[in-house]
C-alpha cells in the first residue's frame, strides 16, 4: 500500500434535505460583497476523512468497527494517491485472511422521501483465485440490512450510487464490509461517503441580499489596436468565408445547454478524474476522462444538448450517440457552435498561434493572433454564431463583421450572453478580484469573487441569461435572484454554458 501515501482531504458533516450530488470541504475566501453560504439542503451525511483521523481504526461514538481473523491491517484511515486520492479508509489482508466492517452513526431521514447513497470504492486483489470481496449494506428502522453493492476481485475506482426510495419517518445506517483472503496485498478502499435526500414538501430558496451597483473603471485603452495580420502555417491555406443562409429562429437559443429539452439551462458538471457527467435531475453518464475538454451541444438538431468531448492529444471529437470525428489537435481551443445557421452545432477550433478559425464543413479564416482569447457568439441574432476575439491587454473586442469595441481588461473573464432577452448576445466581463459583472449596455453589479467560476445561463426558461457562479470549493451554484444549490465538488468543471 506504499503507493497510496501522500495527499490530503478534509472532513465535513452537514445536515438538511433535497437531492444533492456531491460536496467539497475547503473554505473559500470572502469577496467584497460575499454570497452567503447557507447549510446545503439535502446532504444528510458526508465523510471524506480528515487528516486528524489518519491511523485510526475506530471512531468511537461515530462509526462502529469490527474485524475477525488475523489481519495484517484492519480498517484504517490513511492518506495516499491514485486511484482514490486524499484521505480514505482501507483494509489489507494478512496471511490467513480476515473481514472488517464499518457502520455509520444513525442518519436522520425523517424529513425526506427518496434517499440516495454514494461512495468511491477501489479494490486491489493479488490472491489467486480472487476470493476477496467487498459489499455495502443499508438498513432502516424496522428493516433488515439490504445489500446495494457487491464485487469480488479487483475493482477500479468508481462512483457507486443507490437510490433507496420512499423511507419516510425512518432512520438510516450504512455498512461497509470487506473480506480479504490469504494474501498480503489484497486491499479494499472506500472514500467520499454521502447520503442525500429529497424533501417531502418544497422549500423556498432564499433571495440574495441586494447587490450594490458601481461604475466600472475601464482599463486604459489605446485609440487604435489593429489585429495584426499573421502568416498562415504552411499546412493550412485560408479560404474565403462562406455566407451562411439564416434559418428561422430556433425555439430554444442554441447557446443553452438543455440536456432534457425543457427549454432551460441545466446545472451540470464534468468530473475529469472519472469521466463522470452529472446533469442535475436529468442523467449521469461516464464519457471521456483526464485530458479531455468538454464540448456539449445540439449536434443533431433535435433540440437537446448532447454530451461531448474534444481530446487534444489526438484531435478526437466524440459526441455521445451522435458522431466521432478527428479535427484539430494539441494547442487548439475547441469552439463549436452553429456557424452556418442550419440548426445544428458545428465542430470548430481556434488556433491561437496562427489566428486560424477552422469550422468543419463550413470555412477556414484567420482572425486574431497569439494571446487573443476566442469569444465567438450570437452577436447579431440567435441563428448564426459569429467569430470574435478578446485582446485582454487592451480590452479590445473584435467581432468579425459586426463591431470593434473596448470593454474590460487583462484581469477579466469574458461572459457574453443574452442578458436582456432581445435574442442577441451582449458583450460582458466578470472581474473576479472584485466580483464585478459588467454587461455592456445592460447592467453592472457585484456577485461572486475570486474563488468562483462565472456560469451565466437561462436557469428560469425566461429567455434571459442570469448572472450565476459555481463555487468549486464547496459545490455552490448561485444564480442571482433565482436559486442557490449545492452540486459537484472541488475539481469539477461546470458544463452549463
């Protein structure tokens, strides 16, 4: 087990009720106008094992633990690396084999309907035959223990979930049992235990406190800042832009990541370490992994968003249940969108080193240069995506065929979107150092701060993008004036815009 030493996690115990997927545990820094951090509703029990418990084999008053047989290790809290990083609990076999069991404290689920359990688990079995196994049980008041996971032999790190169903008015216990046989090195590991539930009656989401407005102080800008003409690389020859033929406006704007077709943006995360896509109240799937960029969108024109990844190492675009293609490679930035107005998303890349925009089956043009950020968008309507760049050093926005303006600066993230419901995008920036959102011609306000990812989206189905943030250290999603929920954890990538 020497390969499992060397990393840390934190511990958290939080109580409440509504469906929650995951939670982190590191405190986040305050902002000038901080978003309050309410107790996450729905998370009934959470454990990721604090460093203070390393070496312990029993947590008196919280866990019950027992073991039989002569063991090399019993259940023990330790720290380590892959495949499950951070602090976790493991057991390893002795020469004669043994079994160990851990059971949680009583978890109150009296205010909930359906309850969900989740856990990360790993097994390394070297004995032959692989007689060792791991199994998980849950038990409620008046019921017998019920097995909800069983695996014999080795098991790769995975995220195991189980929905129990209606368990109103009852308490819950969860038990983890491992049996290892006849070989030092047979080992099972578990971590990130969470129990969450769905409220029997809905609650009202608190309304954020009013956020003061302020006048943005623009970065100094030159009177002119032309985009330099860059010589194309020998392997790529520019071709004239095609003239898209607009189609009638879609019922749902193409920039909305709507995974179930209900017309609203869905809260969703991608977990690179495992390839997990989790879309709140819609689906969970495994697709892609470490090293992949996310490229969800409506690639088949059915009005719903498909899960998709771009793998720079090979240029692979894999759109779940739709297509696989090779386009681009290392150093390219994926910028898919509907560039020809046919109602489907096109595969596209921006190559910063040369300013190349390559849109599969549509066009190749050169626009921008090294250091420019791609900001393509629907700046002239909701049917055709246009090419654009943001030059952070000067605050220049150059929107091809549309406009050149100066707005923001080097410390800003770009957050363009339709904030006034007119069917076109407005230029916008998020200044994480102060939490400033400045949407050109629409609004300026403060929301979030330096530990937040900006995630503007149409969370209400109103046709208007709302200011929103994902606080990755705690899993908080906060949409201004609408809602706050907890979904995801540190390291997760929001895939809502």
